[in-house]
């Protein structure tokens, strides 16, 4: 494979080899080899040496591992550039230093030039947004832990440049993100990039933003996912119906908020020039056209949802490509390693079975999410109040029968230790 | 740190399955006379393998 300065420029296209079992009327099954000629959405052309017309293809198997995704390739290219010395990332990026090479005293060091003066003068925790009044349409009433989280997210103090928020399911993580976005926009903050591991999580954030009546955002989505695929297409339809019913006046505008990757090269910069909030998956930040968007909306605040599912090495490309503009990184997720001092032990146990670790962690035990970086874990804020209202009976039923906590010995270490 | 990130990438790549069995439907391709296949599930969709 040949590397270029932009790793994700595709140089070589190779055929995807496949193996089929074919059933022919009046004959037994036999194996045919072929390859995929082209893929469009979820449809692909099969090319084989034998005509398959009037024959039934019983099974279809791709041979060989999938090639690296764009994000994986970008990560590899970043490492390569560091090793080649063309990237002074380790010296230049305070994000790399503060996450991977903490000082002995645990104090993070940030260059003064790393945040715009206008933002440095902005909110500190003591001036953060108050609890939104119930009468203010489209706003949420935040509980105390959510309030503290939004305060910290809005803070521009150096000690809050990296903000970690930990919350079990149902504690309002997405609501916290929406509240933060609303407040930040009111304060004149721009360059907010909301990212997550999965398209569905990104969709959830978009949905929440619309739920609170905020629609001044753009969603960058892969055509592979958006095009024909049931999850996004189905959810988007639900979403649009929901909007149509609840906010008919913004229906047309929301349609324009989604930019599919196939249009990245042709979409006019005017379309997103004054948009202060961008949404996409973490992988999308490795798209070869992403700088078209970041040049108009420089990434100043990065909010990562589902951060517990993301292996920390996946951020290297982000901290490499955007370290000149990035002022604040906020990680939100639910990590099994953390102990929740305020929540019921049974909920703790149920939660243990519901969380999702970074992909591959079951096989590669030493993979870490941002929550498992020891000196950062100490910074974590906990969303907890709503969790106490979590329906125990409902949640208990979610656990497979054989896994339900009956005896103390069944319980994970962190629960036993807090008994 | 760099060694670990590089090594983790390699190990994660090795976790990918060497074969993927697809769920699909078929239809004739009127232009080429070949067969078109359409993925049914996103998780094992047919990918355009490119480097």
C-alpha cells in the first residue's frame, strides 16, 4: 500500500472476492467464486465466471478482512507521520501531552495562546447557566448534577479544558449536551462540534436539539449509512414526522440540515458558513473533505458522546488535525470502571451489564477509553439524580436470566467493594 | 504511547473476521445480465473494498 500525505485519498481499488453456494434446479448445490463489481448503497453487482441466471444463490460470503476504515487509516497515517518526524505532535499538541503524558503533580499545562481571549473571559462555573425556568419553552429543568455538568462544560478555566462527564443510562446526558449548546450559543460561542461513535447517537443528539427548539446545526452523515439504510432512514423519517407534528414551521429547515458525504465536494460553503454547531460521527472527522467544513467552522469545542465506547487512540487524529483551534474537549459517557457513590447498588449492577466498552476490549484487555486514563478519571463529574428514579423492576428484566444478581459473590468487584 | 496506539490498531485489525457471511436478496441486472445482490442487514452489508 502506498501512503500519501492525505492517507485517506484512495489510490488502489481492489475487488472484493466472494464465494457463493448456488442451487440449480435438478442439480446439487455447488460453489461459485466471483467478486463484487460495485456497491451503491446496499446494492452491489456480482461478477462471476458462470452465468447465474435462473439459479438460486443460497449463501454469499466475502473472503478476507475488511480494509481499514477511513478513520482507521487516518489514525495509522498520523502515527506514521509522528514516527517520520514530519509531525511534531508530541511537542506541539497540549492535548497529547495532557492526556498521555501528565505531569507528576497532575496539573495540566495549557499554552495561553490556546484559547481566544473572548472565550477566556467568558463563563466560569460560578457564572454558568442557571436552572432553566420551566416556563421557558424548549428548555429543560436540570437537576443539580446536570447543572454542575453544564456549568463545567461552559467553563473556560484551564482546569476544565478537558471535561469528563459520567452518567448511567437515563441520567440525561443528551439533555445536558442540548442545555450546554443552548447556553453556549447564547454566550456567542461558536465552533461547537458534537460527535459520537455511532450514527444513531449523533441522530439522538440532533433529535434532542430539535426537541429544545434549536435547529441551527448541520449534520454530516455518510452516504453509506444514510443512503437506503434502515436505521438512519427509518429514524430520520420518525424524526421528521415528529418535527412535522411538533414544530411544523422548522420542518423545511431541518431537511436542509443534513449534508450527505456524497455532496461534501459540491455543497456550497454558504450552506454552512454561519452554522455554529456541527454534528457527525468521530469517523467522519477523518473524511477527506472535513476541512472544507472546519475551515468555515473551526473546531473550538469538541463534545464527544458515547466516549466510553471509544478507544483513546482514536482521538489521535483529532488532536493532530485540530489542535491549533481546539480549546476544549468534553467527553460524555458511561464507564463501568467508575463507582457511583450516590446510586442504588442494584442499579449499579444492572448498569454493569448495560454499558458498552470500546470495541475489542473483551479480547484486548488493555484497551482504554478516556474514562480509564487514571489521572483523568479523577476529573469525572457524575450525573446521578435521575438514576435513582430509574425503574428497578424494568431494568432488572433487561438482564439475562442467568446473569441476574442473586448473591453478593456474583457482583462485580467495584460493587462488592462498596457494600 | 505511539507504540501502544500502533500496536492496538494492529491488534484491532486482526480481530476483524476473515470471512463475512451476508444476508441478502438477489435480482437480475438488466444491463449486464449478471446478478445484483442487495444487503438486508447493515452489520454484514456488502462493502466496496478499497484501500
